[in-house]
């Protein structure tokens, strides 16, 4: 069996660079995992830049916590708030889009 097929069966997806010093392997989600991530993603959170720059402080903190939770769920090694603060927003959003929509 090819390594790619083994990784797929084990739920191991591509490695994504979120910043110069933040690199994570993304899960290949099961239906259950995709539904769990989608529930948070569709709960009314903004994209990352508006969440940290436009939203009111309390609302912003809730949205950032939701983004960190989503990233923690889709990354095999987890994802911390510190890593979130040091990562590029577009790369984080792209990883979530890939997990949810296969893009």
C-alpha cells in the first residue's frame, strides 16, 4: 500500500506552514470531525482579520477562541493561542477551508 493511502486511512493530511516557525500537519477529517468543526465555523464567527480588528473586544475574544478551537481540532498536534497570534490569517483560514471543503 502506498504511503499516501496509509496516511489517508490514518487521517494524516498535508503539512501546512502557518508562519516561519509554525508548521502543522492537518487531519483528514471524518464526517463526525467535519460536522464538529462546521458547527463552530458556522456559529457566526467572522473571518480572522475582522474578528481581531473590527469586532468589539469581548466579541473578538470569543471569536478568536473559536478559531483557536477549530485549528486545534484540525491540526494533529493541536494549535495554541500563541501559535494563532504568530500565524498569518490567510493561511489559517485556508487550512480550515481545505479541511471543510477540500479546497
